[in-house]
C-alpha cells in the first residue's frame, strides 16, 4: 500500500510540475484575435522577422492557386485618398497554412463586393502550423473610384 501512495504522489508531482502559465489556450479558436477573458489592451502577436512590426497588419499579395481555398471574412476595407483602391484588413493564420489565394471584386453602381480566399501553400501540403492570429492587409484595385458606393464582405 505504501508503494502505491508513493507512485501516486510521484505521478502527481510530475503532472503538476510540467505546466507553463504562459502556454496558449486550446479553447481559443484558430484565427481568433483574442480568447474569452483576454486582455484586449495587450499588443498584437509578435510578427516573424521581415514582416510588419507588432501591431501593424502584415502586407500580403495573392499567391495564386492554393490547396483547398475558402472564403475568409475581413475586418475593414479603407479606401485610399483617390478612392481607386481599398486597403483590406483581416485576421488570419501563419503561412504556409494560411496563404492569400485571390481577391474577387464585383462592382456595381451601388456597391463593391470584396471576397478574400485563403488556402494552404501548394509547396507545403503537409506543413503543420501553430494556431496564432495574425492581422494581414492587401491592396485591392477598383475599376472605378469608390465614389460613395457601399463596400460589402463577400464572405459574410
């Protein structure tokens, strides 16, 4: 009986000693900018070397055909000063698992519909990526100036 208690205590000590208080929460959804109860005043996730500084969206351009492209909702679409293009911002995951495939733009007299598509890089079909949210941005050229037209998210 004494050996059983010693094994149980040893197991408990090992199980409790390996936990880090700074580990990511598995309950946080992939691509989510923050989890429930998170401190929303904290800075954006650190960005890899060669990308935009922390807090600023990482600029990306469409990479062409990806694996399993899907629609991705965006957060904002800000027109440039001349109204001939939009700066679109959205939350995404890291590359090569989340790569901008293409941007579809449909323009009518009353509205502009912008639909972002992301997929996995074809060159890395078996890549495993961490689940972390990254703010990205891309510039979308319009055929005609925005001129008061409503901008709609095609993924919603």
